[in-house]
């Protein structure tokens, strides 16, 4: 088997394994604000002002992240990853889990999704 095919297959497998359990959970996942505050800021003794300075953003930006009034964007994920020494994917996945849970647990959104009709697969 060619290396490209093997890599493509394992990437596809990874997507299936990671995405299916996400939609099945009923428990609300931790938000970006909860993780940022409880897992990073509190243990490191960081204030919102100190984190804002380290990130090179206004304190309002950090406050909105902590209080779930701002979503993590790709640029914010890159900044947080640089500040805390982890990956942008970590922050984007936290945001994605939260977004998916909110949509899947909102009756109006759920009905909208269920109205969608799958396309027939080509043979």
C-alpha cells in the first residue's frame, strides 16, 4: 500500500473515531472560559489583566473569553497556544465541542438539522 493511501485512510479513521462520540453525549462539555480559568489561570495565578498582557490583547478580550461571551477564533487559538505552550487545536476543539453540544441540545436547531435529507451515495 502506498504511503499516501495509508495516511489518508488513518486520517479518515481518526475523524470518524473523534466525531461520532461528540454528538452522542448529553453532558455539557466544559466551556473555553471554564478551562481557561480553572485549568490555566487559577493554577498559574494569572489575572485577566496579566493574561491579556501576555496575549497582547485588551483585557476585555480575555474577560469575554472567560465569561463565554466570545468564541475562540483561529487567531485567538494560535495566541493561546503560544502563551500556554499547547496547540491551537486544543483550543479550537474545546470551542467546537461546546458549539456542537449547544446546537444538538437546542430543540429549534435540532429540528432544522433533522429536516436535512442525506444525498444518495454514488456506487
